C-alpha cells in the first residue's frame, strides 16, 4: 500500500439547493470555513489553494484575494466536474513534495438561481466548437445522449437499466436530510418523465442547484492531531481523451479507464475490497460507462450490473450514498461532493445511510462531455 | 428569438467553409501518415504529430455512428424541435457532427447510410438518408 503522506482532515458543504441570496464566492468561503473548523484549522493555516472556477478566470487568484490567502502552492486546474477529485490527487503530490501542509479545495456555484443550464449559445462560433454548436445539440445532455444511444446499439442496454441508477440514487437521497429530492421514484416514473434528448429522460439527468463544498487535505504530520479520524489519499489517477463529443475516441469508454487503473494500482487496493463507491452521476449513462471504465464490470455489462437495486441501500454495491447529483445536489460541477460523502462514510458519520464498517472508498469525477476523469482511492486508519 | 449560432471562419477553417459554399466537402489528409483529419487544423496532424495537411475532396458518404432526438433544445433552436443530431462516420475515417434532414426521428438507426446535403444560409453540411 502507498505511503500515507496526505489525508482529508475536514469536509463541508455550504447551503445547498436554492440559495438566491449568496454568491458563489460566499458559498466557497462558508464551506471552506466549516471544513477548516472540522479539521481544527483556520484560513491562516492554509498554504495550498485549489479551485476550478467555472465562473472565474484564474480561479485561485480570485479566491485567494477573497479569502485573504497567499498560498505557497496554487492550482486552478479546470477539467470540468472531475477537477476537484484531481485536486485531491494534486494536493497529495504537493504535500509529498513539501510544497504545502494544509491544502484547501473548494467549489461554489449559483447555477440554479442565476438561470440554470444555458444548453447552447447564439452568434458566431469560433474554433473547433464551430463544427458542433451550429447543430443545436444541447450541452452537456445531448453529448451524453449520443453516448447512451451508442451503448444501447453495441450492448443492448435498456431504458430500464439506465433508470435503475436514478431510482437507487433517490433511495439513498431519501436517507439524506440534505438531499434536494427525497421522494421515492420508480423505474416507471423515470421512463414516463419527459424526453430531454433521447434516450435520456428528465429523470436520467442530474439536478441544477446552488451550493458549494470544501475539502481540507493535510500532511501526515498535521494528521497526527486532528479532531476527526484522517482519511488517507491512497491512490490517484487522472486523464482526458477529448474536448468535444465528436472527438471522443470510443463513445462507450470514458477516461476513467486510465484514471481508475492508475488510482487503483497506486493504492494497492483490490476492487472487491472497496466498501463504498462515489461516482459523478451527471446522467444515468455516466454511471454505467464509469462502472465499466473502472473495471467493476466488463464492457457492456453495466446495465445488468446495476439491475435489481444493487447499488441502492441494502444492495451489495453501495454507490452514490448521498443521493448523487441526480437527487442530492448539483451546483454546476459535482466532483467535490464525491470526496465529501466518501470521507463521511469512512468516518462512520452517515446515520441512516451509513455503510457498515466502511474502510475503503473510491471516488470518480467526470468532466466535460465524458471528456475528463479523475479517480482517488481513500482509506480510513 | 435568439439568433441561431453560425460558424465564424478563421484561418484554420476558412478553406472548409469556402469549399462547402461552392458545393464541395473537403477535409484534410496528413502528408506524413496519410490519415484523414477533421476538424481542420492549420498544420499539425493529431494522429502522428507530423507537419503538413493537404485539403482533399471527401465523398460525402458515411454512416450514422450515433444519434439523439433533441426535445429540450437550446433557445436558438427551440422552434425546430424535435430534431435529430447525428455523429456521422465519413468513408474516409473522420467523425463529424451534423443534423439529419428528411428522416422521421423514429426511422433513424445507428449504421444507417447517409450522404451530404448542403443546406441553409450560411450553407452547412447536413446529411440525408442514402438509398
């Protein structure tokens, strides 16, 4: 097993859901304050700063100014929704190199209150996007729909199998007081919800909410004396294969194939020994493709893999235990919430939705249009 | 209603749009590795890293690699919904996004043979069913 050089010491969300009276910077600041407090730290302790922006050029410059932090290590890597999982890996590397001791990773968005998804744009389109945006493919959902159609064609994946992912997410959400959508749904409800981009229905798509989250990663030295048990970053991988969906080499293979292989190999953990798995579920198809890319099942087998509520509460593959982006929250980019939930599961803090005895977790973020992936393996004790 | 987005030709793409306006689908081919390239690049081949891309005529024939029927369209396209966005594998190899004309959404299938159908103002590379 890898050296224990860096651990998650604090995690927190800001207000989630509909938060019309706060800016994305305030949401980052409030979640960061809470995550640091959980670690027994303050903003004065932070010497590594990580954020992806989304609403800002040079994200950590803006954030550092707003929070009054002058970091010794700064990282504004933006690979879409996978960014924050990548940041956790980057924080581990920076800490291993002695560049920082206390790394703060944060994200905030007011996507819901500021008008929701934009889907497209008007006017002249420059660069490679001029060969895609002219056709009216709603983004990101249309790109994921193209992948879903291809997966269905190659492997016979059904709408019911996709719907299983949404139903399991809602069952977990019903156990999470912070989840935005908690009323149970059935496979039939998913199939009868209106089309967005075939073969994806409304309930195949993640929420649009406001919210923020923060994760504090500290060195082994700092981790010796924490209010909460440290959650070690045991493995990390990241990659991307394309920007626009037309250039995706294989519509059924996400870059989690490479990020997952690297993270799992680095951790020395066997897939079967993982207790809980947190995957970015932007759409139901995202989860199926990610399960295959991470090697939890073979190519084309993910539909059968999730059938029968296997990933829901009481199933033998606990996944997206907070309710995921489909039912818990989705402020623009979701990746950071996989880290927050996995940490809480490994600390045993999850109440009704706690996976008994969870010691090892995997988080996977997906960004863009199945473009990027970042994976970490986390372990308790 | 918001204006529908249109391609803004730049030094890398102007040849493509000019050729299309003249009724021809032209793509690039690498002088080093011989593979076809799309979208257009100024000089560097994404397959082999070689320098030098030549414009060549494409047949305009291809097959549907994947598709989606768009119901919740971007505002600029809302009046056209539902419509079919496709990824077409050109005979020469590259994959290109387009819209399918003259085919009922329920009749579209992966693997369907299609051919170029230049349409609109500015002219865009649509596809239609190939019999």
